[in-house]
C-alpha cells in the first residue's frame, strides 16, 4: 500500500557549526576546545581542523538557496557558543547574534524550518580550561547561553535541541581521549560530566518553557542500540548492561527525571557515583515533565557479548579504525563484535534499518508508546566516486531510502515520529575523519574554491520531498 509521510512530518537535513562554518577567528568569535584540540599533532586525520571547514560562514546564502531548490523542509544546524559568548560567559558578541539572525531569516524567507541545536560539541576553550563539563560552572554558563539564544532567536526558532549526542562527546572526552579534553579512562570525570550535562539540559528546558515561546525543546541522543549477539543469557545481560550505560543513563534523567537504579548501584559499587543533590533531581523531574521530544541520531546498531571476567581493556584507537578493531568499553563488562555475514559500511558500521525500529520499540517499552521522536541524524559516511560530470552516490541513496522506508513502517505501526534529518546536507568536516568520509547531498571541491556541486542523491532527495516519500518502496 502506498503511503506518504504525514503532513506534519518534517523532511530535513542537518549540519553542525564546527563542521561547516570555518571563519574561526572572524567577527569576534572566541576560541573553542576543538580549535585547540585539532591543533594537537595526530588528533585528527591528516591534522585537519575547522578553520575553514566548508566556509558556510561566507557561503550560507548559497547553501540555503541550494536547500530551497531541493525543497528541504527543515534545516537542523547548531550555534557556535563562542560566536555568542567568546569566553563562554560574560560579554555577548553582537556580530555572532547577527550571523545567526541572518541564517535563520534566510531559512524562513524560503519557508525552511530552522531546527537549532545549542550544543554540538564546540565548548568555549575558556570553560574547558576551568574543568569543562566536570565543573558545574560550565552547566550554569550553558544555561545563560541557551537563554540568550531563546531571547534573541526564539521569536522565529520553534524547535530546539539542548545537547547533541552526550554519549559520544563525553565518552570520547573522558574515556577514550579521542575528543577534547582528551582524558583517558577518567571515569570520575566522566560521570561528573554526565551529571552536569543533565543539570544543564534540565535547567535550559525549564528556562525555555518559562518564556512561553510556544515552541518545542528536546535532547538528541546518539542511538546505537545494543543487541545480544545471540540468545545466550549472559549475552542478553551484557546487552542490557550496555544499554544502561549507553542509552538509559542519558535518556532516563531526561524522560523520567531520575537515573536507572541499576546504574546507581553499579556506580556505587565502583565508588564512582558523583554527588547527586536532591535539588538536582527535583529539577530533572520538573524538566522531564516539560521536555517535548527525543531526537535519535541513528547510524547503526551494535552486536554485543559478555566480556565479564576479561581484564578491563580500553581501545584507544580512533573511531576511524573502528571497523577493524574490537572495542572493549570502559567497564570491561561487554564487548562489541562484528558478526560475519552482516552488512557493514566502509567504516565497519552495521547497516540495519530494521534495528532502528527494534530500538524504538525498546524505548517505547521504557518511556511509553507515544514518546515524540525525530530522527535527528541518519546517513551514510562513504568515499564517493567524484569522477565525471555527476557524482553517483548510489550507496547513499540506497541507505537513506531503506531507512526512510523503515521510518514509514514505524509510523504505520503507530510510532510518533515527526521528522527525519539526513546527515548531512553538505559534505563537511568529520571530527576525526577529515574530509575523507562524506555524508552530503552536496559535494565541496577543496581544490576549486570550495565549489559546491549537487550529487545524484541531491536530486533523489528532492524527488522524495516533492512526492512526500510516496514512491520510496518502488525506487
Ligand atoms: C554524529 C555527530 O555522531 O555522527 C556528527 O553528531 C558526526 O557531528 C556524525 O559528523 C558522523 O560521524 P563521523 O565520525 O562518521 O564523521
């Protein structure tokens, strides 16, 4: 049976400030932790950094015109905290406000709905140097930054995301060391940072709702649901444990206002429980009644098996080589495996649209059938064939098509999914993989003045939007 996406379902695409904007020293922008970290030899592929990225700062009109021509309904982008507060707190930089006003207005001129992420990993360096997310002052500064954004842009922006993928920026920042501040196995810092991030999220949600701007606000989770490798009981336990520490520790405080008991017990046993004040929990609980949606950034599921008894090992290798390594996570209780016979991307990420639905069912069991969801990221990181006239990124089309069909299936089953954002609108800077890993509908030629070219997928997505996905199954 043919079905279009419902009228209130947004078909969009996403990017993040550090990955596209460039212009890191222009118009009063302050220094971010990524500006500093990417300069440390060997931290990123070929030592790439965001100094130029794809120069969205100067190309935003051209890029938004390309979005409009494509028919894009919504553009998810993030605000660089350091453009608004160069030092993280204190003085506001008017030029930064002007830039995002211009981006928002440009979107609205074309009828593109701005969907704004407040924190997509680029922390002001001034705050990083004072302990970053392990310091409660960072959370307080975030709330101030969020309030400034609501006050300046909230008349036109009606969709807000507080945090993008805390699961990754905190794990990479404090456990594997692959992201700033680059700590390895700093478990104490890690759990403290998680708690402060939750405090910042909750306080920002409450501050937003107090303003009565009649928009919505949510939290985007890096959702890699863990499934047991097989039916064996110990592997099922391992998968549950992994979901506790990779998903529920992030979503329970947001959705229920409390941490999972299992996590609390386990941290207490390991003397890793951070200080959790009664008033923080009250705040979480109030915010959980106000939060509007969960954003899921879904790329792949994980197959896990029990690794209890094995020594605690941490794989410090960068994500770039994830496909070739087995990863033991911070507590040594489970390991992620790559069973043969499944489909993987060039970076070793399992391709499984059905696991997105399976994952959502697990979330529905925990948070209720009607939780409002957006797929805030999904896409294929690939090395495109850029020879010839048109860039034939057929694998990307196939990947997104299959995931969109799954989303439709979910809606048919009654899942409350309100939008889909392909990652990414344009080829951008991958945090660790430089420009080698492409996700975009639009190619950027770094040898020809950052010239933009539409890929095959650009035209394909344009058609999907025009037909509201009705013909996906036949394409
Ligand atoms: C998500 C992030 O984790 O995955 C994006 O929110 C990121 O910012 C995307 O670019 C893809 O990651 P990678 O490592 O494949 O470039």
